[in-house]
C-alpha cells in the first residue's frame, strides 16, 4: 500500500531536496505525493523504476488534455488556458508519437554531436568575451555574468534570435518555469508568444542562415509544422536551451568551489573536465523532480499499482542517487565508472540538446578555470539560495571572487 507523503515546497525542500528523496526512497521508490498546491501525483525516486516508466508507451505526455497539461498540473489549475498561452505549448516535450516523432525529426540533425562540434570555435569566442568583461571586476555573480549569457547567446545565435533581447527573454522564461505563480506564468507566456510570433514574421519576410528560417521553410513547404507548432518549437528550444545549461555550469561550479582540491585537479588536467561534468549532472542535475507523465491505463511500478489518468513525477535527481544503482550515491566522485545517469532523461524524450549542453559545459569550465585559476566563493555556502522550481534545480545567484 503506497503511503501519501506531503512534499512541502518551502525553502528547506529546495535547499536540500536530496534529504527528502533519501527518506522516501528508503521506504520504496514509488510514493503518492501531494504538492503544496494540492495536486496529487506519484513520485518515482528509484532508478530502475524511473527508466521503466519513461519507456512505457502507455505512460504519456499529453494523455487527456490537448495542451499545457504539465503546466496546468504543476500550477495546480484546472484550466490549461489560465496558465500558459496555448500557442507556446504545442511542442515535442508535450507530445506523444506520432506528433512527437514528426516534431523531433525536424530539429534532430541540428543538434547531433557532429553538428554541434562545428559550433565549438564560436562558443569559445563567446565565453572568452564574457571573461574579458569579467576581468574588469574583482567579484561577480557568476550566473549573471557567465553561466546565463553563454548558453542563451549560443541558442539565440543558432535560432536567429536577437541577442539584445536576452534579458527580457530571461525574465519571461524564468516566470514560465517557476511554480505557484499562475498569473506571472500566464503573463510571461503571453509576452513570449507575441515576441516569438513577431520574430517569426520578421524571419519569414527576410530569411537568414539560421534554424528558425529552416523551420519556417519546413512549415511553408509541405505543411510539416503548423504556425502554433513553429512558435512552440522556438519557445521550447530557447527555454530548454538555456534554463538548464545555466544550472549545469552553476551547479558544477558550486561543487568545485566547495572542493578546491577538485578545482586544482581540473586546472592541472583539463582532460578530466568532461567526466567531472557527467558526475555533476548525476549528483546535482539541472532538472530535478518534475519530469511529468500521465498514465492512460493502470500500470504496476515495483510493488505499486497506479491507476489510469494519474500524474507521475519522475525525479531524475532521486533516481540519480539511488544506492541500488550507484555506489556511495551522495558522494560527488569524479572518477566514477559506469555513470549512466538520467540527468538528460531517458526514452524517446531524451534531451535533444545533450551534445550541445555537454559542449557548452566543457568549454565554459575550461575557459573559466584557465582565466581565473584562483576563483573562489564570495559568500558563505549556507547563504546561497536555491530556486523555488519543481522543474529546475539551480542557485538564484553565485557570487565569486575572481582574484588572479
Ligand atoms: C528534453 C535535460 C539542455 C533541448 C530534456 C529532458 C531533460 C532535459 C531531462 C527530458 C524531459 C522529459 O522527459 O520530460 C536537460 C539538461 C540540459 C539540457 C539537464 C543541460 C545540462 C538542453 C539544450 C537544449 C535542450 C542546450 C537545446 C536545444 C531539449 C528539448 C527537449 C529536451 C528540445 C525535448 C525532447 C523531446 O521531447 O523529445 N532535456 N536539457 N536541452 N531538451 Fe534538454
């Protein structure tokens, strides 16, 4: 019989959700949980069961609503239209096959390891320019000065979005992924809809050499993308392309700043950076609990029977510290072998941007550590605040001293 646990979405949960995951996982990997806003779902914190659910074709993204299910449930609302503007929710992450397959195939090839390798020189240039700006200061917020502008600039350039608009864009996108403020989410998504629609009109009139223009061409020739799907695709790529990577950089850096020995090991041997990033993704990945799915029929997960039309939250962070899968899971061990973490998800929705995120993370760390070898935290670690989001695991700011 599954127990109903209450997830308290207060500062304590966000400061250390792992304590909560540890507690519930030791009592079985499947729990019925009620979020602060009253919404009830099934939380999975077991690695093997998380994978089972993520590949089960009867467990779907958008099983019984035509749009915005995830946002609706997370925000605790009954009417999807109240929360997110529907024009931006018709994207692959909210879709099931065959629609998902069609949408994903349109962008897949832009994000293969091979395709993103070609971006390396430009990403290095962007990182170096940000580091040049940082040199004028003794201390900075590393998220504001580096971890945020790097991936947003890359994804804006790739898509063909004016980089000058990135700060507005950041505010809207932050509001869209936050929890518990439906009015803000709705407002921000309306702004994003208008902004992206205008941008697409501009690119339709004057196509460029960018992904958005390619997607517009795909829309015009052969009706493979509807107008709403196009806006939603741009929205998803822009939001997914930076909300997560900023925290890959931030979460990895806080781990290093906490452990100067690891920092000097990477400085001396930058070849170790990719393995460190993989371990950081496992240990404190940017997407923690709200990997949402919906059952269409009853399923058995471990010892638990979950009925049809129920919400499931797969906690990737919980699964990534499952002691049945990882030895000493709470330890950040850069030499860990067989590190097949789930930070990028699993199954058909496995992150399409993973090669880009890994490349950006590696370059970001390499360039930062080389430029500021004595970078140090400029705050007490206990004073750092974590974002209040069920989707995103990341700090609100990361003050650092840049002594060289
Ligand atoms: C999907 C994580 C970076 C684009 C996902 C999913 C996860 C994830 C967990 C699956 C969610 C689910 O199954 O419900 C991450 C992390 C990143 C990152 C941790 C950085 C460290 C990026 C980047 C892009 C991107 C840079 C840029 C293009 C996407 C897209 C999907 C996705 C389009 C939807 C794929 C689908 O539905 O088939 N990501 N992501 N992500 N990600 Fe990422």
